[in-house]
C-alpha cells in the first residue's frame, strides 16, 4: 500500500539466521531435534500424570498445564523457524505476524504466572501442610489456572494492539526469527514514545507482581524449611522446590536478559542465541527437570514404560 510519500508494509521479511549461511543445515537439524524432544517430553509428562492416580494432586495439575503451555509455546515459533531454513526468502503477512505475537504473548505470560501459582502451591504445602487439602481444593486450582489464561489473553491483547496500532513503512526486514516486540518497534516509522511507555508500564506492573509473589513465596518457604529440625526433613522439603527453582531461574533469567537489559549492550548474535534458549531450549528441558529430579514422576514413568513393554 502506498501513501503520498511512503510505502506501507503489508508483509515482513524474516531475516532469521540468514547471515549464518554455512550453518543453515546444522541449525535446521538442531532446531528440529529440540522441537521433537519438546513434544515428546511434555506429552509424556501430561500422559503420565493423567494415567497415574497418585499424581492427581494440585502440584501435578499445574505441571500438566505448564507442559501444555510449553508445547503450544514452542509450536508458535519453531515450525515457522524450521520452514524458513528451507526457503531463500522468508516472508510473513502483517496479520500473521500480529497473530504470532499475540499467541506468543499469551503463552509467555501464562508460563510466567503458572510458575507463580506453582510457587504458591509449594508455599502452602510446606508452610501450611495441615491446611493444604483445605486450601488447594480442585475448585481453587481450576480457578487459578483459568485466571492465569484470562490475564494472559487480556495482557497480550493490549500489548499486541499497542504494537500494531503503529505505522510500518519503509524497511520491512525483521532481524529476528520470529515476530517480537523490540524488532517491530525499530521498524515503525511513527512516533513510538507513547507505545513504548504503555509497553513499559504494563510490563513493569506484571513484572512487579510476579517478582513480588515469587520472592515472598520462597522467603516463607526457605524460612519454614530452615525451622525443620531433621536434616532428612529439610532435604525432602528442598527437593520438592528444587525443580521449580531451576525452571524459574532459567525462564526469568532469559526474560531479563532480552527485555530488561538494553539490547545495545549485546550483539544481535547473542540476543538471538538467548531467544533460542527462551523459546526452544526451556520448553525442551522443563520435562527433564521435573522428571529427573522428581521421584514420583520417575516411578510413574517407569510403571507406564514397564506396563507398555510387557504388554
């Protein structure tokens, strides 16, 4: 579309990893393997939890939702990235870019809040064990998960609407492998001050809520664990939180690197590597973290495999 003095963008060119021409085939294989492992790992977690009655508890209900989000999360980015390796010029329509950003925003936000809900679940289990079954009822768990998805949809809708209310003209090359907020802001030919303010305020509010909830939960959890007299009791209590802590550190560590630390401090190459960790590696390793460090999941998985093998 053309205005008086400018051409308005109707599609974007995804540059992706086109500058690494000699590594295209290797990167395609690596991304494909990671995606397959992501699907297998998270689907396995969901099936094992659904099959084993001993895992029908709030903690594993939230873990099931985390695995579901990780599947969708990776599927929003990876298939398109894989397809782009096989074409000379990768393009994405304006509305497709908006849809990818919106869905990606929902899932990233949902993962953030699910990790908060899981921290709250561990807080209740360790700090109020006698009241755990009374507080974390099935109804409460369902309402918490519904709230997570509803908040995520509204938040992502505001963010996506804010980005695509801007005018895109001139250059249409996104120097990334998926539609993300920072590269889209750079492509806009309109004044982005208000849009960036809205993004910063909303992201700031959400970040404060999430960080405060996580810090408070783990402050009370650690305090309660340290009061346990037996070393065996402390070890068991810490083990129930270890997997969740690792996931929190990995997920929010990469988020801070990408969206909080100014991008000018790092090269485009490093930012893309961290984005791969954020969008592909973390959904792949989450099932490994929760299965390898969790005896209940390992035992349930062993039972399922033995049953299938002998049958």
